[in-house]
């Protein structure tokens, strides 16, 4: 899943040093992601995984690392399957 997320980030967000140099716990905002980029990333993740981020998840912390994004996508996909 993290590789898919990395590809989506690479396709959506223009980071100066690229996403490959960022660890799973590395801060995407420190790497150059803007708030606008995070909205574009959220929309791309929703399209790619067939999920919708609820309002409670729309915060800077969730989109700050690949690990956080991965955990959120897994949670939402699990909720979708159970529904």
C-alpha cells in the first residue's frame, strides 16, 4: 500500500527532492508539500482507493507522513468493506 501511496504522491505533489528520499515517517510538509498539495493528494487518494476522507480526518497531521496516510487509507478501506 505504501508504494501505491508513494506513486500517488509522486504524481500529485511536486516535491523538490522527490518522494523517494522521504522515509515513511518523514514530514511531507517539511519536504515541500503545501496545503493546496494536500487537498490535491486527498482527492487523488480518494479516487485511487475508492474511499472518502470524513471531516474528522481532514487535518494536517494525517497528511504529514506516508505512514499516517497509509494508516488512514487502511482504516477507511476496512470501514468500506464492513459497511
